[in-house]
């Protein structure tokens, strides 16, 4: 059974593949911008993401009333590990193959103790070693997706329209935050402009990738429109 996380990872791999294929195509045509179905991707592209994972024993969103109850299963504080996730960049004939590929990879990661081990080592380094040694491994991108509030919330009487977390200064080319709010999902990109000069085009490619996956699912009769 595929999860929302599987689809989000698949959409990101598909979107990045479309974006890089266009860039390599422009390089072949001396910078001329053109849409093409031709595969311009080299065979040796390897992108690795630091993929953050929630390690709570009771995952989910709890109301404050539930969290303060005695013997409540709701947990306080962050319990976040991470794994190194290989993003395979390629053009697939069937968009659903991106989902199958993402699910297979993340299921293998979940079957290991990698996330728990890395969280343990992070705590050890922060406590016993200089702060400069407590850093993430060098990767191409950071990727994080979390479930946000399931009901509309207000701050000082003003209803929140959307939630868009982000950060800057990280030593990676691309950071993607995915967060849900009620029945909406937001993707927030933070990029190194020296590497990704047109992040808006990347956003368009991510959106187009999701549409292709959705249309393929409907076309195969997996779900109704």
C-alpha cells in the first residue's frame, strides 16, 4: 500500500528528472530553451538526500488537551532521525514507476536501524564533542515532510491560511519542506542560486510531475476522478 510520503518522494524524483533533463537539453542546444521528450540525462547522475524521519512511537497530531493528560500516549519534543536517500534521476515511460521505485527504497530504509542510529550518534556528538563536529553528512539536498494541523487554526484571532516552513544557510543545493494543513499540501523550496538559477521552473516541474502521476492513476482506473 503506497502512502502519501511515497507519492511525495515520487513526485520530487519525477520533477527533478524533468528539470535536469531540460537543463541538459539546453546545454546540448547552446542554451536554447525548448521542450523535448528526448532523454538528455547522462547515465551517471547520482543525487543523495538527507531524508528526515519522525521516530515517535505514537505518530500523529494531538491536541494540547490530550497531551497534558496523565498517561497520555502523546509525546513531547522532537524525535527526529534521518537516512541517506538516493534520488535516482531518470525519465520513466510510466509515471507510476516513480511511486513503485520510491516505495521500494523507503521500505528498505524503514527495515533498517539507520534513522535511530543517526539520531543516537547526533545526540552523542552534541553532548561529548565540539559543536563543529556535530554536522550532517554532505549530501545534495535535504528533504522533510510532516503532517500539520488537521483542522483550521488561528493566531490571535487571525485564521492561518497556510503553513510554509523553511530555513537558509544550509550547505546543500536544495532543501524541500513538505507540510500539510487541513486538506492542503505546501511545498517550500530553498535553493542555492549558483546551482539552481530558476527555482520557479523547478516548482512548475514538480507540479507537472504530480499532474502526470494523477492522470496516470485515473487513466489506469485505480481511482475515480
